C-alpha cells in the first residue's frame, strides 16, 4: 500500500516545482534593483571616488559558516494529499558552508544534515490505503550551491535574498506495515492486515522516493555585520522542505 512514501514523494515534488518557478522572480527582482542603483545618483563622481568604489566592488572575500536550521512540513500541506497522517514534521538541522563574496553577491556551497522523521502513527491516503509508519534514522545529507544578493540598509545590516540548487542523499529507514481500517478513513479503527508485509529498507525497496533527490533553495532574510569579518544571517525559505534558521560566518 505504502501511503506514506507516495505522499512524501508528492510533497517533495510539489515544493521543488514551487521553488523552480520562483527562481526567475528572484532574478528579475535583482535586475530591477540593479537598474535602480544605476540611475539613483546622477551627480558626477571624481576619478578617485570611482576607483575606490570599483576596488570595493571587485574585492573578493572567502569564508566559512556554521548553519543551524529548524525544518518543517506543515500538517496542512501533508493532509492536502492524505486523509490522515501523524501530523506535521519538524526537526533541527545543521551544516557547514563555504563562502565567496564579491560586492553585493555572495556564493555559498553548503553541506547539511537534516532529520526527516515524524511521529510513528497510521497514515491513510486518499485511496484508503493505510500503513503504520515507524521511523528509523530517516533523514538526508544535502549539498547545495546558492547565489545570494544583498541590499544594504545600514553599515551593519542588509537584506539577503537568493536561491540555488543541489542534491539530497536519503538516509535511514521508514518501516511501513500494511493496516486495514473499518471505516476506511478512521485511523482509530485500524488493525494490522493479516497478510501484512513490512518494508524494512526504505531506500532499497521503495521506488516512490529515490535515494538521491533534488534540492531547490529559495531564501530571504537579514544579514548583520558586527565586524568586517563576521556575518550573522537570519533567514527563512524552502530547501525542498520549509525552514527558518541562522548562519554564522567568518570572512578571511
């Protein structure tokens, strides 16, 4: 039956497509901001000032950062695809990133781990297929590359927005055991199917979620610079699943 694996696959595809469709809007917004910057100041600049601005804009900085993320899939989205689930999915994630910054553009390469486990419970899909779902170390390791732009608000504070893409490697298992429910949409009536089978190796035996899944990233937030070398990012977005979090970076 496998109600859970089909549902999670559909949610991942839905959020990934939403991010892909949103990426052109992010790029268009940045182009508009660049055009505004080009026409904002009509006063002629001295050669010395022009050279100083050019030097600052062309200066390349490298750094490293620590990511802390709170990831979640709202129950409302899950139950748009099923009749009953174990509720929303919420977990902590963490990772590292490499940073390359030049002017207002920052490029990051990230490595991150996130748990994807939820509560052990009955899932019933829209075709009345029911499973007992139990999690065993279910999560993923992701690798992503993002382009992030900044709009300066003050010397210490900037808006931060952008997007990118990568890959997620699925880890761990989800045990799924066939159940029967009478009536079909009442999770409290469910009992194990006498002919039940249990899927014990989620990655190897389930085709609904492949072992490697695309990660598409859309983010927005703030960047704080306590010093020239330290940056603190507060942001929210979608990396195939929703998240809020922070990154603490150090520039060399």
